[in-house]
């Protein structure tokens, strides 16, 4: 299995983990229901829960070990009080006759949809009716895959966030897992767009096979690369020539530094023509600390059409209203507090700035160790070639994979407190020097 994510830094070298034997039970009766054959194609457990299981197993084996997690991209710093106060006030009002509210619009509260259109997409022509509030970008990936159906072809960056691939496998959009060389993470039928240091982390589109749907994440998870305006223009032009739909994941857009030397858009809709070929998904998780609160959104422009002229937004609205009763109204009150006032926007920006400083500390540490390191400037993730020329899984049992393109690299997350990141860097220096 390709191996490229560091899930923890330990006080001592990591030893192989003991796996508890399955509990023996008596024979069970079987139903007559056939299993979805696509589930059998999934070769590995979903990446992030498996990391958590391995961490728990290690802590059980070494109860005195002080684990610092730099693996799963889970935020660690408190949500700003201006945001939690808004959620608390809304929740308390639900206990009064005047403040109680039941079901809300499945597409989201009008005030939050408008705030996203006005604040996140200023001067991009995004209307509030094109914004669909959700319980997170990952959930929207699954809903979009459901909407597209099994007969579409898909392309992903390589390395890539595993959710794009695994949902496609479950929907039946792929063939079987490929040979063991890819560790079971490459599937027939998916176009893997190589994104590596050698091509500035952007695929050579002249060599990319045409697909119906292209999943593209910028800033990228896991490499931390933020695409330039020219690169996104190439992507939009490629989709327009081929009649493809781009699903653009901008979950980490708030980490892109404004006014830098390189022009790096935070939204694909900053590129002319994108409204006709792109859906954008995003989330409050990584800029507002809503990983547990759960709140995100998708933008589906009215100009985006299927081959028969049907509006894609019409079908997505039907999926949302059929499969989803809307995001939590309490969470939406918190989302509005993040965006509606200058104080709220400044509070969440301060949290982002703290994580970016953590990333800088990590980059400086790896550079001092002479490692090849990328990301960290416009992303909470640092992408480092930790074991050149060797399969990471054979060297460090705690590293898991992001796809065939990531072999030899690890993704290190800046989501932690400053003191723990500093301590982790000291441990890394001791371990790797």
C-alpha cells in the first residue's frame, strides 16, 4: 500500500502494532440480500478512521506514550467565542415559543447563503440561490457522485484526497483495483493526473485523458500546493474544450495568502468561463474549526448545463431535497457569525494565521534537516519527501497513503497548538537527524 501520511510523532521509534484478534461468535444466519459488488473493490479501510484506530492501538500498548498527532487534518484550536455565542444564543432560543424553529430550507438559510455569496465570492457573479448549504464538503462529494451516477468517467489529482476515489468506487464509476504495485489504491477507469514537484504540482493536460468529471483541490490536500491563476485557467479551458465538469474543492482557500508574489485564486470562479463548467465545494471546518460542528456549502451556477441542456443545479437541488433535511440550524447560526461581521471575520482569520505559523515552523524544521519539502505557505499541510528511494510503509509503520503519486512523501498537518508543534519538531529532529 502506498504510504505517505504521518499520523503521529512518538517519544520513541514506532514499533509494529499488535492487531486484536476478531471476537469469536457463533454462526450467524444470512439474509438473501446481495452485497453491493462495488464495496468489494475497496482495498483498504478509509484512510482517516484507520489512522485513528492505529493511534488508539498504540496508546493502548504504550499507555505512557505522549502522542502528538500531526496526521488527520482535524482542527485543534477553540472556535472563537463570537461564533459559539451565536450558536448558544440560537440554541437557547429554541426553548422558547418565540424562538423555536423546526425544519428549515433544505438548501440552507437565506441569510447564510447570501453571506457566502457576498463575502466569499465578491464580484464573481455568484447568486445566493446558487449556494447550497450542507453538513460538510465530504458529504457534498458523496451527493455529487450520487447525482452524476455510475456511467460517468472521473479524473483525480495524483496524489489525491481519498474521498473522491472511494465514493466513485462505491458508485460503480471505476473498474477493479489495479496491481499490487499501486498498493491497491489505483483503480481501472479513473484518470490519475500526476501532480508532483517535477511538473509544479499541476498535471500536463495534453496527456490527460478526457473524462466527464474532474475532481480538483486547491490548495491541494495532501501536497499543500495552491494553483496559480494561469494553472486554473488551463484547467477551465481544458474542461470547456472537452465538455467536462470540474468539481473544485476549495476547503483550504482561506489559507491562500492574499497579495503574494504569485497570483493564486481562492475560487475557481475568479477564472473567466468557470461558471459554465465548474461546481465549487467548500467548508467551515478548516477556517472556522467546524470539523465537529459540520457545515459546508456547494456552489452550482445556473449556467452549468448537461449535454441535453438541463441545469445541473436542478438535479442537485433534487438530490439535496430528497436525501438531506438541511444543515443544523444551530451550525448555520455559527456560520453566519463567522461571515456577517468584521469581528467574526477577524476572529476566524486569527485562527487561520496561527495554523499557518505552525506550518512555517514545520517547514523550517524539515528544511534544517535537509529534507525536500513543499506546501505550508498557502496551506495547513506540509508535503515532505521523508524517505527518498524507499517505500514509506516499510520504514515507518505509522504512515498511510494518499494514492500512488505520493510514495516516498508524507503529509504533515499544522493543526495543533504551537507548543505541541514545537515539541513535535524537536522529536522529529531527534528521530531524523
